[in-house]
C-alpha cells in the first residue's frame, strides 16, 4: 500500500492530523494497533483548552463539543480545609470546555469515515525504515500477516509505548524523564458532579480531584501508591476517601454510586527531542508525556497535530519546507512551558513525603500565596486555558 502521509496511531493526535490533512486534499492512512471500540472505550482526558478548541474548529469537528460540552469559567482549589476559586474567565477572558476524550475521538472518527480516509484497526506498526533516504516505509502486522505501507512522510502518533520515537537513531534522540512516586486512582460513575466546576484538593492524605463528563456523569481521582491493588479499593472506600480529601462542602454535595470504570494511572513527565528526523515527525504522547494534574496531555497533542498539519501541507502542496524544518523547535518551545506548568501543578498539589518536612511547608506556603495573590492566580489561569503556540 502507498500513501502520502502514513499515520501511526488513531488517538486524538493521529485522528486530528488525519482530518486536517484530508481537508487539504492530502491522502493519509492510519494504522492503529487496537480496535476502534477499544480506542473509544479508554476514559482519559476531560478538559479541553484553547489548543484543542482551535484544532477542532479548524477540523470542522467542533459542533457537538460546542452543543454538549460544559463551558467552565473557573475551578476551585482546596488546601488545609480552605476552598478558593481560580477565575479563569476574569483573569484571562477565556474558558475551558469539559468534553470527554472519548467524545472528541468519536467526532473525529465520524468525520474520517465521511472523508473516506483509510484506517486499519488491529494493525500494529512493528518497524520503520527509510526515514533518512526515502521512501519511508512502515512494516505492520495485520490479519495474520506482515505488510508494508510506503509513504512520503510518517507521523508517529502512537503514544508513549509506540515504535515511532525509537526509529530516531539513538545518537540523535535525547529523552528527558521524571517518574513521580505515586499514581492516580480514577473512578467514573453515573452520578451528578458534587460541584458545577472542578475541585483540585491538596490534603495530608494526598491529592484529590473532582471532575465530570456531563451534568450526570462524574470523574474523580485520588493520589495513590503506584503499586495500588484495585481489589483493596472497593467503591465505598474510594467515595469515603474522596469525601475526606475534597472537604466538607464538597462531601455534603457528593453523590456516590457504583463505578462504571476504575483504574490506576502512573504519573510521568517525559520529552523526546527532536520531534523530527528526516521523513518522520512525532506528535502527541509519542513525543511527550505530562502528569495529568494540569489537564494538558490531549491539549498538547492537539497543538502538535495542528502545527504539523500546516507544516506537511506547505511541504507537500507547496514544496516549502520552512515550517517542517522549524516543526521540532517550534513545538518544543511550547511543550517545555507546558511540561513546567504540569510539573508545578503536580508538585504543588501532591503529597511527596510522609513527613511534615521543609517541602511540605513550602507547598502550604505556595498554596496560601496562590489563594491571596491575583498575580499568581493569573499565571496559573493563563497556563490552564492554554498558552499561545
Ligand atoms: P494516545 O491517545 O495514547 O493514542 C496513541 C494510539 O497509538 C496506538 N498505538 C499504535 N498503533 C499502531 N502501531 C503501534 N505500534 C502502536 N502503538 C500504539 C495506541 O493504541 C493508541 O490508540 O496518544 P495521543 O493521540 O498522542 O493522545 C494523547 C492523549 O490521549 C493523552 O495525552 C491524554 O489522555 C492525557 N490526559 C489528559 N489530557 C488533557 O489534555 N486533559 C485531561 O484532562 C487529561 N486527563 C489524561 C487525563 C490521561 C490520563 N491517563 C490515563 C494517562 C487523565 C488520565 C487519567
Ligand atoms: C478529567 O476529567 O479526567 C481530568 C480533569 C482535570 C485534570 C485531569 C483529568 O487535571
């Protein structure tokens, strides 16, 4: 099989890129290791910032998000039993939209089906070749056989465990990583949220987050040890711990119910440099991971897809390589700012030590300062709604 752009991965990065290229008349094929249903069933991001809003608008896939998404003008932080508000709208003039990654993915898959663009599901890329000399080739396993996709360019949108980043020679590829000493236990339930906006909590038992997917569906998280066995956390225990960590006001309004999904996710910061080598370009989690505290992973993937679609369009349709040559540096300048913000939110809100040590006092001082300083709130807010890129 031959195409102009071979895309590995049908997560948000791959699907957005594919749609934006199809709108420009550029032929592309997506190879996805999992089934469409599996991709659609992964409950992940929920908060969309300006990057995803812009990308979905440009992709013509924002109608349902605008109709069904929840527009949030702020969120609350609870620290030492005190709850304070971050007024995103007042501080930046912008809002975020709560609309699940599963819905974004569904909308992009529907658009792709209408475009008639090819997606091979249960097709796992196993090897990448020819990115320096061309033609670029992706070897993949599909329907019991080993096949090959030949393309002008390859977009590695295959997430953190993908194969694309590893095709950049090790003497060129440099990675930066921080693994946090805890995870998030997430619980999804068919109950109304305990507040009309999100609540992030720093508690001596650890971090907690109250989020949602709609007026009737709640998404909650608690910080937990990385080796947590879900069998030790029946729903009742999770609800009880949420009530403690989120504070009395939230607990009084909290509806509990059976979980529809419960899982533990690790927290990691990771960047792979550069994002381009020859005919291979990386986008999304394949190139970088942020801990979810700042709600930025999907939004970074959207920004990558938007910038990459413009670069590939100029290259393929206009023969102009300026944007493609600048892709890695342009994106890394933004990515590192978002890495910093996600690390900072994580550091400020999680419990790192059993002891009340220097770091935990600094953390409390930071939260007290944040609760009082409009200047620090403005800094948080402009990062949360999405920095320009
Ligand atoms: P994805 O979504 O992981 O998609 C990559 C796809 O590539 C496929 N794949 C392969 N296909 C073919 N051949 C191979 N060899 C392949 N290897 C892998 C995979 O099957 C998969 O379908 O990456 P993408 O597209 O870059 O999108 C990134 C986002 O999914 C991710 O950053 C966010 O979900 C992160 N995230 C959040 N981001 C936000 O912006 N806001 C949030 O509120 C937010 N909350 C979260 C999150 C992530 C979480 N977890 C579980 C890590 C909350 C959580 C709990
Ligand atoms: C979510 O709703 O899944 C969510 C919201 C905010 C975050 C992370 C995850 O910071």
